[in-house]
């Protein structure tokens, strides 16, 4: 995989995740149609976990839900482990 492409992808998915978490918080406050929790969790799983954690802290959103409060940090840990493994393999090869 192209490292530059991976970095661009992660920047885009994290920006989108942060915006969508913020939008969902706004919708919650204004009694509007909400973004499903499955979508928020999916965004974290596909690479947006750093932004999900930042958005949770910034907007005080989903912080009392265990699947977010514990699940998102676990996802981030697994993703960071995978990135470390990926970059270590690049260095070794």
C-alpha cells in the first residue's frame, strides 16, 4: 500500500468522523433526526477512531455510552498496533 495514500485516507476519514460526531451532537440538541450509532462506530472502525475520541471529548458526546467510552479506545489501540506493525515491516524490508 502506498504510504502517502494511507496518510491522505486517514486525514480524510478523521475529518469526516469529527464533523459527523459534531453534527450528531447538534442534531441531538435540536431534536432532529440522528446519525445512527452504527454509523458512528463504523467511522471509528474504518480509521476515524482518533477523531471519534477527540469529538467525544470536544462535544461531550456519547461519553456515557460504554460501547463508545470503552469501544473506541480499544479500536484506536488495535489500529495503532496495526500501523506500528505496518511501518516496522516497511523499515525492516
